[in-house]
C-alpha cells in the first residue's frame, strides 16, 4: 500500500512528535520537484547536516518502531524512507530554502545566525549519550528551537 504525499507527510509528522519539528527532515522529496540546493549552501552546511542526521536518525527509527510495533507493513514503509542519506539530502534542501531569498528571486544569501544555530544544534546533538538526551536537547536548546521556528516560518 502506497501513501499519497499528503498522507505520508502527515503520518511522519504524527510519528515524530517526540522530536518536535524534526519531522520536517523527512518530508518526502518525491512529492514535489525541489529546487536544486545552491552549491555554496551545500558546501557550508554539508558537515553539520551529516552530524545532525547521524545524531537523530537512530532515535527517530526507534520511535517509529515503538509507535508502529503492531503495524508491520506501515512501520516498514516508514522505516524504509528514513535513513541518514535521505535525512542529509532533505536537510540540505531545507537549508537551501531557508537561505534563499523569500521574495522568490532564488538568490541564496548567507544567514549567519541560521548557520551558527545549526552548527551549535548539530554539535550538541552529537554529544548526546542516548535518544532521551537527543530529544531533550532538540526540544530545549535555544539554537535548536530557533531552527525549528525558522523551519515553520521561513519567511520571517
């Protein structure tokens, strides 16, 4: 059974509540034709996105396994869409959108505050000893909170 783009993203959002807006990491790329990530954005964030995804992927997969333990087919579908490579690709895509001119001119700009917050959030998540600490850091660290807010309100 395949889910529509709308139901996939809704399902993923509901499953990932413990990590707040981290679900935005997993929005299916196939649902819309994404603009290419500006090369300077990809270069700037490449390592931090890798660290971020390394830190959260296992925790999100664990959460999905727990929540869908009795729904094997659905669980497997969701887990197949969750891997570090897809996370990394989607993070760079999202960061590219956040650093692109909101007036639609597709001109990438350097957002020093976003970069600082993303680097701090990724570094802090990397130091977390377990998934409970990852969730706590992601939900309480001011740098991570600012990233979530910018994901939810990219025009501001």
